[in-house]
C-alpha cells in the first residue's frame, strides 16, 4: 500500500470532523450506531480516520441533511449500487422517505393554519393579549387522544 492510498489512516477525530463537516460528538455517535466502523487506533487509543471514512461521513451528512433516519442511512450505506437489487432497495428506501416527508408537510401545513388562526386573535391594540388568552384556554382543554399516551406525535427521524 502506498503512502498516498486513501485507505491509510491519517487523521484524528478533530481533523476528520473538519474534513467531513460533522461534529466529533456526532462521529462518535455514528460509530456507536455502527454507521462507521471503529477502525484503527493509535497506541494512545486515538481513532485514526481514512479518506474512505471521511467520504462515508460526508455521505451520512448528506442523507441526514435530507432528514433521513439512521435506519434509512444504514440501508443506503449497505448498498454499493453495482447490482439491480441495490437500485431497487435504494428506490424503496427513498419512496418510503418521500412518504414521511409528505406526511410531515401535511403536519406543517396544519400547524401553519393553526398558528395563523391563533395570530388572528390579536392585533396588539387591546389592553390584553388575546393570543395569550387563547393559549391559556387551550391549555385548560383536555388533551387530544393522540397526545394522551405521553407525548407529541412520533416523528420519523
């Protein structure tokens, strides 16, 4: 292996973070989640990263910027694109993700409508804020059934 080989470990986590655009804490997390192999360690136990690791981190960053879940990223990382089955799996993963995105868009549009309704409650000209009144009134109402199980709606990511 030559010294210029992309597989030779070269950088500690700070430099890999800088080169990939991913924070060191996230790199450690991706290793823990097995999206990145533990790789080579120096005698002092510092992890060394290769060009291939940095490329993989950039790939993860790109997928996460598209709001993909770790499972979706894991699926895409497992594909090399050299087989027809890989293309089918990539399409299936993206189609499912598009479904999640469309669902989230509908949720955001409903939220926008709710916020616009709330905003229309007050123009700031009265002695009291009707927005605050409306929020307190909503807080006094029973929780909707979908929120009674202990939290907000389950998010995809």
